[in-house]
C-alpha cells in the first residue's frame, strides 16, 4: 500500500466509473421495472413486485457474495456479478418482449446478485488509497454515481420506444453496460494485503460486532436511510403516472434525485473528515424531513423535483456518514461478515419498501406514502441522538474525576 498514496489514483477513478455503471443499472431498473410490471399485470398493486424481487434477490445474495469474495477475492467476484447482470438484463428484455410478468420477476431477482456486489464498491474504496484518505475515497467513489444520474433517466426516456416493445431497448443497453463494466474492472488493481481469503474466519463473533453501539447505529441509519430513499424513488414513477405526468417528466425528476444522491460526493468526504460522521448524518436526517414536508405540500412538478433532490442529498449524507461510522467499528479480518450484514439489512429494507411503495401508491395514494415515510425518518433521527448521548456518557465516564 505504500505505493498508493494519492486519492485520485487510477484504481479509485476506475472504481468510480464502475460505481457509475452500477447506478446506471440501478436507476434504470427502478425507473422502468414498476412501469413494465404495471403493463404486464392486471393487478395494479402488484406492479412493483419486480422491484421487490430485485432487492430481495440482492438481500439473499449478500451471503453468497461474501463467500465468493472470501474464496476468489474482489476482482473475480465483481466480474462474475457483471456476467450475471448481462444475463439478467437479456432475460428482462425477453420478458418485456414476450409479456411475461413471471420472467420479469425472475430476471430482476437474478440482477439482484449484481446489486449486492455493487453496494460493496464503497467499502473497497479505502483499500485503494492510504488510510488517512478513506473518507474522501468513499465519497469520490460514491460520486461516480453521477454517471448513473445522467445516463439512467435519459437512457430510460430515450430507449422507451426505440422498439415496438416499450423499454426493451433499455434492458439491451444495460447488457452492453455490463460488458463495459467487466473490461473496466479488469484494469483495477486490488492490493494483495486486502484480499479476503485468509482473514474471514478470524476476528470477533458476528453478534459481538453487531451489538456495538457504533455499529448498530450505523446499521440502522444505513438501512432506514436507504429505505426512505427507496420508498420515494420506487413510488415516484407510479405516482407521477397517476398524477398525469408524461414519462419525460418522471425521468427529469429521477435525474435530479440521483444528482442529489451523488453530486455531494465531491465534498461530503471532506465534511465527514472535518466534522465527523455523526453531524453529517444528522444534517441528512434533517434534509429528509424537509424533503418530505415539501412533498406533502403539493404534487406539482416543482414539488417532485425539489423534494426528490433534497431526499437524494439526505441519502448521500446519511450513507456516507454511516459507512465511515461502520468501518470504524469492525476490524479488517471481520469486514466480510460485517459488510454482508449491513448490505443484507439494506436490501431487506429495500425489498419491503419497494413492495410497499407500489401497494401504498395504488391503494392509499401518494400522500399517504409520504406520511408513512416520516416514521423511519424519525427512527433514524432517534438513533443518531441516542448515539450522541451514548458517546457523551462514555466521555464523562472516562474523563478524570
């Protein structure tokens, strides 16, 4: 690691591009799967089941991914995941063409394996630079998601009608993006001292790692922060369709949302390093409240754009802060099981939120969904406050009397 002392080295830049391709896939799936599902099923509340299958497949895959990385290392694991998503994208394309709701669910569930790998990119970032730059490395790699912010919504809008079957083109382009990802991943050099195959079976028991207050708070904030973002993001295409907006308007809203998610990555790492992860998480929770209250105040296009942008920034602050907080709570030899636990909880929360968003929007309405989203936001805020109070008690007990 002594040879890699710069933040913006080749590996960090290439990993950020891979993050962008991952988010292109992720955003496109979130933008179109609910709409494709809506067209393929006669039961409206079932329209987001493909989205639920996507994140449920990812949740199940987290344990498999940990074992694959344990045995074969980062690079081979990531490249295999890209092969999987190429197959899944082609299967989804055929499902849209053949109008098979079951095949669409199967394809998105398989694609979840790639998502489980892509969510690990942020944990890899500190391994590609020196420890003092870990906050900025995480932030820069996450900022690579801006590629997805630009490509995902525009790809969905542009490719909607290039074939007679709506969105068939989007799935085919995602398969091509998977091929590009394999080539880029091949050029990344993962340091030998961060290979995982010799370290997984050492360290503390998983239960002991999880029950640390710092890790537990990071787990809650990461999972519910992602859940809030996913509830709104997955529900937005359906809500805007119900409100009479055309798909280009939906794509514009999603683009602002994803820009909000990843544009702050160019400075969030600096803020986390200077002020610490907890204050940044607290600002993220506050921005979540502001975004939800804006959405509750109306359903015009400016409301959607402003609220979803702020919810994106909120997610960035919560996700960056909680990632750094989590990394501080486990040892290198514990990282496989710790990372798998975090991602399992994230995807489990996303599975519930993906299904709930479609069911609530189509049965109870968009405003009801917004009100319900306040609950996990309150829980996140409570966890952050509890962590601050817990740290104050520790500081008082350790201070000289």
